[in-house]
């Protein structure tokens, strides 16, 4: 069923694939993931996932052209490369594919081998996202990572030797025990490898994680907001000087290496989530899969041949209102440093931004007057100062139903 040439009148679609297994749950991680290295469990999960992909293909393939696939986790590079190949093969077989589809897989240092990387390339994966997080061994230990800095260098070289040209490195700052010099060394290590893309996230302490319990018990002290912002602005400057474009609040890329899949989220475009707990936004409807592994596997292995068979997998479903769409468009779009295209806003929603936000417009104008928001021609964007309080500013654009 694979169709690789473009079909007229098809919307583009990004597909997310969730692999929930990992070697060890990191102290800061609140993603849906489990410590499980057992191959039989991996096989059973992937079999269920393939059935879900097939069912979604029957429902959506005629109306969409897939131009991005993102395999995330968990640690997707933990499962066998044959299983990854089966997943990519099922998506290609059941959906219409763009000839230039971006296919990303997340990997943790220490889990990659030359054999795996060769298999990924053979399956059509053309983008690798490595969870480096830090180039300091003490910080990696605090985070609960199972790799050392040396593993990052080793795995990165393996990926380049295998033929991967598009590589991202994930980094975290604002970590307990991480002073500015340690962060500078991590950035220097990452930039020195010359990847096409670097993501840099401020550590968030989320409920339900080991880090949250440790902070509550007084075992760790959170870094000051001032130091967190110093680390952030240092990264933005250094990356810019090294030839990276800061295109989203936490992401920078060399020309042509922006993450096509993640841009879908920030541009308010359709994406389909497959796998345990995966979220989707399709045709104005948001929905999320069950987070119960046994239920997910059981329902998928029973078969979903009937129309909309995957709906029984959904833990929740929400049809967006006009206010939901406007709010989400603004909230996600302002994460992009180019900001909101005001012409696109009017074409989508049939109203100007000022007319849509009449009640909030006085507050918006204050942010503009204070230099936190910038209207530049036909765009609205956050300034560098505005990024520091982005959540506060974005909240002005959330309209209640």
C-alpha cells in the first residue's frame, strides 16, 4: 500500500511513536516509561503497536501525506533494531509517504552500536536525537543517567561513521550542583561535536518524580531563577556565535536542520500519536491513548478492523472549540522565535488578533510597551526579555470557554 509520490489535496501529517521502555528511570523524568529490558515484553508491545498503526492507516491514509515520523520514549534505542525496522515498515506500508519524510529516533548514549545505526539507516531513519543532557560525569550521576560523558563522544562518532548527517543533542541546565562553568563546559562539548541541532531545556521538577520527592525532603536545593536565566542566555549567545539559529525557545539549529516534526506541534498542525499514552491532534480533535500497558496490548491484539476502531484505546477525547483553537495556536506559536504570523491568524480564524482578544488587549499592549512582546510588520513575537516570563505572557492568550 506504500505510496511515495505526493497526492494532491492531502494535508501533511506527523506521526509520533512511543516506546515506553528504558534501562533506568531518571530522577527528573515524568514521561510515561518503565524500566524493562525483557525482549519478550518488547515484542508483545511492538506487535500491539503494529496493529494500531494498521488501524490508523485504514482510517487516515487517504487524507494525509506523512512528512515526519518521530520515535520517542523511553529509550527507543533499547529495543532491537529489527523491531524498529518493523515499525517504520508498517508506517510506510499503511500510510502515504512524502519522498522527503523526516524520520527521527531518540537514543541514549551507551545504547547505540554500529549494527543498530546501520539498521536504522536501512529502515529509512535519517535523524538521530541523542539524550546527552550533560558532558559532566558528576551532573550525569545527579540526573540518574546510566551513561558517562565519554559515551556521548563514542556514540556520536559511531553515528557519524555510520552515515547520519542530521543529529540532535539534548542538553539540560538548571540542575542542582551545576554552576555556570559546568554548563559552559557542556555547551562547549556539544558545540564542538558540530551537530545540526541542539536542544537545551531548563530542568523542571515535576510531581511524581524522584527529584520532586528529594526536593520535598530538602535533599536538593533548586537553583535560583537568576542563575537559571544566566545559563539560558549564555546558551543562546554561544549557539548564535557558533552558527546556530535560535528558532524556538529551547531549540537551535544549523540552516536546514530544524526539527520538522516538533515544528508541527508549535505550528498547530495535525499529528497522530501511536503507542502507550500517546497524544494526537487530528481534524480539530485532541485525544490520548490509555496509559495502562495491559489494556493497550489487549485491545490492540484483539484487532481494530472496524471503522474508528482505535477509539476504544483512547483514555480521553476533546473536540476543540474556537476558543481552544485560538488559545493553542497562540500558546504554541509564541514558542517560535519568529512568532505569530498575523496574516495567517486572520486567515485561520476570520478575525484580527486585536478583535479576538478585546478583553486582553490592554494587557497585551502593556507587554508591547514594556518591550516584552514585539509587533514587527505582520508578526507578533516574544522579545529576549519576554522569553524569560513567557508563561506569564502566554497566559494572556488563553481564552476560557
